[in-house]
């Protein structure tokens, strides 16, 4: 059963209100009628089974029948640092990283980033990115949508995870161990950071700075992957290893 994300303000127990694009979808596309039941979510780990009490092109209301809480974590949190990429590539990484279960996504400004954030557009850009992850979280029936942070400079980013047990830096042309071999844990209280470079790759000093902050350089093989491919490949391997792509106890 699909789960529709609602703005938390539209959920006021025992009632919910449906507006905007979702209203159009449930009224016009799904032809929802009073008495029908839907699953809605606040996108922050709570779902509600509701019964529609009224539904028109202007407004839909529902009554909460049951409240469901997100099951407790069974795997570490995964934070993806992704160097800003040109055009739709960044949007694509945000969407796929959401489907693959990333918990937080941090856009990165690196020495070879072709794309530089513009202060005047930052907040609109972040809001757009979070709409992409919200839509992808809804489509993939996640309990929560990952947060896309404001872009961070590389040196600030690598300094934020001293309490994070596993920090992986996929770096091209390095003779490092494969990402499938590097030590990572499955403790739900732990966190795993992955950092993917820009189209131009990492500057040598960025790899050295990261190593000083505890990042372990890893290889994704001998082929040079596009940044967006590397993000999905690395995330997939890590998620598989911690049991997030099907249990592998
Ligand atoms: N312009 C760089 C070059 O030709 O060496 C390639 C950079 S690649 C397009 C972008 C990012 O993807 C890299 O900074 C790295 O994080 C990741 N990446 C791509 N291929 C990789 C590989 N074989 N091993 C590890 N990381 C890789």
C-alpha cells in the first residue's frame, strides 16, 4: 500500500488534512471517496492509517485510525558526502541515494568542483533538493526522507565526523583496498560516512587531509567511474554489507 508523505503541520491528531499536489492525486487520479483508507506519513518516522471523511478538489480530510512507529534501527546510519555535480547529475544522485537508504546527504565544495554554490540561491536549492529526496522516499516507501544539508567546504565536512566509526573515501587511481574488504561494522548505533569526489576527482591534498581525519581511502576497482556511478556503487556495496539490501546475517 503506498504511503503518502504529508507536511507535519497537516497532521493534527485525530485528524489530517490533505492539500496541494497530493490532494490532486488522491482526488483526481485515485478518485478517493469518503470511507476509503490511506496510509500517510510525517516523513519523520511515524505513519498513520486514516479513513477519508471528505474529499473534494478543494480539500480532503481524514480521521486517524491507527498510528505506526518506525521499527528501531538495525543498521548504522549512512552519511553520503557528494561533491557538487553539474546539472541533473546531482539530482539523480540525491534520488538514487534516497532509494538506497542514505540517512543524510551533504553536498560538498571541493577544490576541483566545477559547480560552486551561489549564496543567493542556496536555500532555494536546498529546498529543491529536499523535495527530490522527499519524493524518492515516498516512492521507495521509506519511513523517513534523508536530509540534504547546505553545501559544506571539504575541510569543514571532514572535521564533522570524529565520533563516526567508519569514514570511507573512494578515491580513483589509488592502490587502496576494495570497498568490499574495508572494515565496517553493523552496529545500529554506529555511523558510516562515504565521500564521493567531483567530475575532476580529488586533489591529492584532499585525500591527505581526509586521512588525517580518519578517512580510509578505498578503491571501487580499476575502472574510473563517473561520480554519480561511484556514489551509487559505493553506497550499494556498503548497504549490502550492513544488511540494508536484504538481510545477510
Ligand atoms: N577525473 C578523475 C580522473 O580521471 O582520475 C575521476 C574522478 S571520478 C569521475 C569522481 C569520483 O568518483 C572520484 O573522486 C571518486 O570519489 C569516485 N571514483 C570514481 N572511480 C573510482 C574508483 N575506481 N575507485 C574509487 N573511487 C572512484
